[in-house]
C-alpha cells in the first residue's frame, strides 16, 4: 500500500472508532475463529479507524459495544456458555434492537436462536436474537461451502462447514445466503446462516471474514452507522490476496 493511498484513507476515516465485544473466546474458538476478529481489526486500522477490543469471559458483565462476535465450540463449551449468556439475554436483545451488529459462527450461531437440542442431555437455551432453533442431526456436514447472498457484492460467500446441528429459521429471520455447494443450515432447504436486523449467524468457518472481505466491510459499515447515526463510505482497500483466497474455493466441493 503506497504512502499516498494511506493518506487518502486517513483523510476519509481518521478519528472514527468502533468497539467490539468478543464473547467467550476461551470457550468458543474452533477452526481459527479468532481470524474474524483479526480481519475486522486490520481492515479498520488500514483505514485509520480505531478498533476497541473487549474480551468478554464467563460471568463477565457484557458491555455496550457497536459489534459483538462469538465463535464455535464443542457441546461441553456450548453448555457453559449457554448458561452464562442466557443470564444476559435481555441486555443482548436490547443491544440488537439498538442496532448493534452481531456475528455468530457455528455453535455461537446456534445460541443466537431460541435453543439447541442435543441428542443426549438438556436443551441449551439461546438468547433469541434470531427466530430460529437447532436440533442435533444424525449426519455430520463437513466440507467447503459456496453460498449466494442478495445484499453483498460480490454476492458469494465461501467457507468450511463442520456441524451436525440442523438449524431452522422462522418468521422474520431470513437466510444469510442460499447454498450452491455444501449443506448449509440443515441439508434440506438450501439455506445457509441467518440474518435479522444487524444480527448475522452462519456455519462458515475457515475463518469466514479473511476470505470474504466484502462481508467484513459490510459489518464494519453497520457498526459505524450504529455508533454515528449515519452511513459512512469506507475507502477501498487492495483486496487482491483476499479475493484470490475467495476464488480458490469458490464452487469447490470437499
């Protein structure tokens, strides 16, 4: 990135800031999910936007943030997180309704819904940010995914799924994307992930945002709009490497 380009970026976005809350990173951080936070941080910093990072651990009081992220994990970790997060359900719903941005991956995505029902054991209560629920399936979905959105350019999202949960969406909660390669939410209805207001959930690991910079920028834009009350145009970055990674797995079956 040349010096002139850096100056242009700083002029357009210097002085701006977003705050991010990383929910339970010690429990839910499978398959490189931390890469999503790194991507958001770097893409903000390259534009001169301050990125305030808040690590939120078990039993911590969740602070007010512009953006919240939660990753995936195994059932044991999901049980612990479910109990802790459910205690702050009302606060999280309030933040959703105040236009905070949420991104949940796999197990975290499942806990954004009403519940996850394992084969054995008690139902894990979610925080109902999404009108969705998940039940354990008999088959594990493993492999690359390509899915198509109706709100991003380019329209495709790519990632890697590894889950046996079957997620079903209801009412105003809509799919994040429609699957062309892979299984998605439940292997039947071709949906992948979910979105409602500024809440986004997905089964895509890999991690998701490094290979989908257009989604990362969409989330950053929403977080800035939440903080400042107006749409802010992001300066373009040189994403040749990111889109090479994106295109290398586009429509590629595992």
